[in-house]
C-alpha cells in the first residue's frame, strides 16, 4: 500500500519488525552488574531484566543480619534495573517515541 509521498506501508512494517528483532537481541546481549553495601551484594542482570545471578559475601552472612541482607539485595537489584534502563535509553532512546522509556 502506497502512502502519500510514495512511502510503502508494507516496507515500513517490515523495517519496524526488523528493528524490533534487533532491539530484542541487543537487550538479551546487554549484561550489567550492580553492587550494594560496598560490594557485599552484587547482581548481574540482562537487558531484558532477567536476573542472571546474585552474589552475597560470606562475611555478610556470618553476621546473621537477615534484614540487612534483604535490604542490600533489594538495593542491588534496583541499581541493576536502573543501569539496564539507562543503557537502553542510550542505545534505543533515539528510536522510540517520547515517553516510551
């Protein structure tokens, strides 16, 4: 279907699908690492927000402060999410309509 100005809607849709597939691959390839508590809790997260791993220092576990471990884990997860969002804004921000990220 031709649009005013000679643009082909089918071609535009195929191009949009290719861009979406490329963004999906880039998101899965992106890995960030974030830490909390000076590095006693670290989190690795993929660009699609899948958590790949959580590491907790044995020294922190020895102290037995479960509440602190929980708080630091949440803080590290939130920092990893923030880093992923920031990286995606940098990579994809120019391609998305305003307000999408």
